[in-house]
C-alpha cells in the first residue's frame, strides 16, 4: 500500500494537464478581449461608411 502512495505522490501528469488548461484559458481570454476591441472599431468604421452614402 505504501508503494502505491509513493508512486501516486511522484506522478506529475495531472500537474501538466492543469498547466495546459491554464495556458488555454489565458489564450482564450486574450482572444475574446481582442475580438471585443476589434468589434467596436469595426462597428464605428461601418457606421461612418454608411453615413457617407446618400439616403434615398
């Protein structure tokens, strides 16, 4: 039984999975933040272009 506990204590595969999950989470936060910023800028640009066309 003590051999099983020692082997479980030395196993680091769970830590690697958590590290990858944290990296993926940070990347997704950056993508969402940049898409939000770009979306606001694009909305302003399309509004200005639309205002440049004559109304009928």
